[in-house]
């Protein structure tokens, strides 16, 4: 059984509090292995080093990437418990080896970048900075509900989804042909800000080390771009 902890990147949906732990407990009670996909949520993105820590979940497997190098070079890793690891130990003629690997596994340059990135987490107390900036971000996002075509603002740490709708009260979505999300992105680029949409959900995932004035500018331009495109 696998799960993306706390925040699902597809649609930028925040899971209800306690959901992850409940699913994990069901898996454990039924002898199922639990896989936490921390590719997007890991390495401080949600305010803790790994999102599953927020609900006391200890997965059997953890998939990590992206933030492990700060995004500077591609690198991924799959972590497993000692129990899982031991399942592939044995004599040569038992063929218990996990016969799998990638061509670029353990790339030394990418690994060096990852080690330096992890050092910065400790030396600069980056997790605390993310928690502090996340509170600022929460306050800045509050005014987006003043825009009539913002249906919902979803945030977990430095992961934000701003859902745009044709009618908030009726929860009516825009037609796909209107490409509202794309129009907002292009409007933001006119003001020097690059953001991305998932359909009509505007995604904000700022760098963990972003300075507060830059964060404020990012949110302000996003607000202005939504207001311009939706005529709010």
C-alpha cells in the first residue's frame, strides 16, 4: 500500500488530519507493506523533514528525490527498513539479491550535491525557517478569498494550491477550453514571476530558502494576475 503523505500533489489536495496514520494502521494490522512517496513532500517542503513524521508514521519504504539535492541535480533514492533489507540477504546460490538498478544510480556528483544540501539543513536551521515563512505565507494567502473566482486555497507548509472556479457558491469549474490557469501563468510572467498551473489550480512551491520580500512579491503578483484574468 502506498501513499503520498499529508499533501497530494495531483490537484494540490491537503489530506484530513489523521488520515495518513489511519491508513498506515490499517496496513500494519493486515500485514501490508506501507510505501510513503515523499518525492514532492520530503526534505522540508511541508515544514518537517518528511511529511509522514507529522503523523508519527514509520513507512516500510520511502521514496525520495527532488529536494534531496535542492533541485540542483537529479537524484532519487528508495529507503527501506532493516527488516526489508534483510529479506534480500543470503548465500550466493540462494538468488535472494535484489537484481535491480539504474544506469545513473549513485552518481557521485549528484550525491555530493545532496550531502551539501543536507549539511545546509543543519547549519542554517532551514526547517525552522520554513515553518516561520509558512506562517507568513498563510497570512498572505488569506486575502485571496477576496477574489470572487478563488474557490479554495490549500496550503501545507511551502506547498500551495489556489483553485480557480467560475462560480464559488455553486462550486462550478471553468470549462477546460477557457484555460484560465494558463492565462494566469502567462499574466504573471509579464510581471517577472514564473508559476505553474495544474488545470485551473495555481501551484506555488517556492524555494525553501526564499527571502520574505521575495515571497511577498511572489504572492502579490499571483494575486494581481488572478484578479486581472478573472476580472475580479
